[in-house]
């Protein structure tokens, strides 16, 4: 993501009107530069978020898989115990 400082500088630059540059072409060039900088900051932030989410998903996927295996084993054990209770067998 982008820092507050980067965004602050970008917004200050965006609001700043060229004082000595009354030429509309130069004003447009300045605005294009500010827009490009804004796009770079946003693009970089999106890439960082995607990297974080991808790195976060890997360990979560592994943990979910492990928990699923444990849950399946517990469900089988419960079914076995229920079957024993239903048939009147004692637990050993």
C-alpha cells in the first residue's frame, strides 16, 4: 500500500496550480504528470495487496486442510461411538 506521506504529497501536488505557468498546454502537462503519479501509487498499492493476500492464502490453505483432516477423523469416531451405543456395546 502507499504511505500517508506519499498520498499527502500527491494530493498537494494535485491541488497545486502552476503559478508562473499560465499556458494551458503546460497546465495540461502538469496535470498529466500528477495523474500518472497517482496511477503509479494506486498500481503499486494494488500489487502489494495482491502479494500480501497470496502470501496469506498459502498458510491458511494448509491450516484449513489440516483442520479438515482432524474434523473428518472426529466425525468418523463419533459415528463409530454412536454405532456402538446403538447396538448396546460397551466402550473399550
